[in-house]
């Protein structure tokens, strides 16, 4: 049986994207690569609904998060971090490591950030330079109301809004310019239906102005280099060509399908997953109003061991799900449904879950 990989990234890929990723190598300083990078840039701009700049790093999503920080900030800058889980903590850690003065606003796990809490927190961070937000925290499967948070931040301050959209972009609505987001970080292996290996950073004019004043050390992730090279249709450094080929193919397909359709497909798979889990009598971790479009978390039933649940699903049913991270280890399990995810993928996962729970409880 082929593995039904239902972790929150990387996801299984359709045959034609796998084929594209398996194409022969090319000169990344030649005309074919120029065509590819220019097309990928246009397509990503269109899918993120931005007139801003888009650059492709050879990195995972964390590289793009680091890029968001080091390109816009300086040591000593007051920064507000809004964390609703593991990935929010990571964003704050990156900024702190580079010397930012980070104030952390943390919610209870399973909750989204409340706009009024963010307003109050902002009033306590004098001269706040940037707010770090996770759009969708994959560790709790909770989605923040980014539009509402962004509105409050714009009302209260001039702070930049840096968003970790690694597991949301391409799966949840994120009209970057409309919502006034200054930097978006995302990655190929999540909702973008491509292999791991490309981190994506999108920046607007305000972020470029911040870049001019930014003194944090940067070399590999310096967007000025990527801008300079993009002018001649090249990357500054050797790209992960197989991932680029796959991502290029995926982005073309997504643009052709239309972002509205892509997003409603994700919402439908999320709904199917939540409905199916409830039908099995399983308690969901997040309330429906804040539930993620790309990953679903649920409590491991009390009579069942979490590690055994995951291993039985994998070994006996060829369905790979994820357990919980950090304090949620042993408490929840997570099912990924982003990128290429057909209703049958979820049905099969739920059937395997039903049999596994019958066996283990
Ligand atoms: C996957 C993910 C990341 C980045 O993880 P990498 O392993 O570095 O790609 C960051 N933030 C969120 C919300 C994620 O889901």
C-alpha cells in the first residue's frame, strides 16, 4: 500500500509535480532558469495578492522566518511577539538571538490571539518596531484572524508586521497588500504542493525601507542580493533545482485553478476532517472558529497511548499522522490536509483511525 502521508508537511505530491521535480539539471545562470524564476515570482505575487517583491531562498521555512527578521530589524529594536504555539516561540527566539528586545504575548494552547490583547500589549512596547505573528500555528492547528490583528496593529502603531505564513499561505486567505502585511515567510513543502527546499519571502515597500536601516548581520538571506540578481534573472546562489522545478509546476497549476478555488478546496478538506473526527467521537483540540484550514488537531482518547496510535496507523494502515509537539506531546494528534489532498486521502485516514482506535482502546 502506498503511504498516505498526512503529517502537516511535507505532503504527498501528484505524479506530474514529482515528474517535474525529477527533470534533468540545468544551468541556473542560463535562459531557461531565467524564465522559471521570473514566472515563479509573478505567480507567487499573484497568489499572495501582492505588488511587493518575492524571493526564493534555498532553505526550509525557518530560513524565510530568519530572513524576515534580519532584513528588517536591528539589535535593540523593541519587538512584540504574538505566540500561539511552538512556531510563534521559534519566531521570537530568532529575533532574540539577533539581539531584538522581544516582548512575548502568549495565549493558552489551542486559542488564537485576541485583537484587544494585542492592542493592550502594543501599548506596553514603547517604539515597537515590528510585530511577529504566526498566521497558522501548525503545532496547535489554530489559525489567527490575521486581518483583525493587522487592523489593530495599524491603528496602534507604525510597527512592521512580519508573518510566519509557512503553513497557511496557499491554503488560507492571505491577501498580503489588502491586509497591510509587510513581510510574509512561507515554504515550498506546505500548502504549495511542492517538495521541501525552497523558503519564500515576500516584502513590501515599507519592509524595503526598514531594510535600509536594518543593521542585523545578514549574508545568505540578504534580500538586497536577491533583488540584484533577479534583475538579471538569476539567483545569487545555487538553487535546489528539483524543488524549484516542482514548485514552478505547482504554482502554474494553482494560478490556473484560481486562488479562490484553491482556498475553498482547503476549507472543504478541513471541514471533512473535523466532521469525520467528530463522527468517530473524537474531541477536537481547537474551536471551529479558529480551526486551521491546513491541519487538524484532536485529543488522543484517554484509553489510548499517543505513540501507539501513530505507530499503529503507520505500520498497519500505511497512514502517517503526527503526534503533538512540546507540551502537547501525548495529548493530541494532528492530520495534515494541505497541498494535494483529495477527499479519499481523508476518508482513508479516518477509516484507519477508526480501526486503530477499536484495536487500541
Ligand atoms: C513548517 C513550519 C515552519 C518551518 O519549518 P521548516 O521545518 O523550517 O520548514 C514554520 N512555521 C510554521 C507555522 C510551520 O508550519
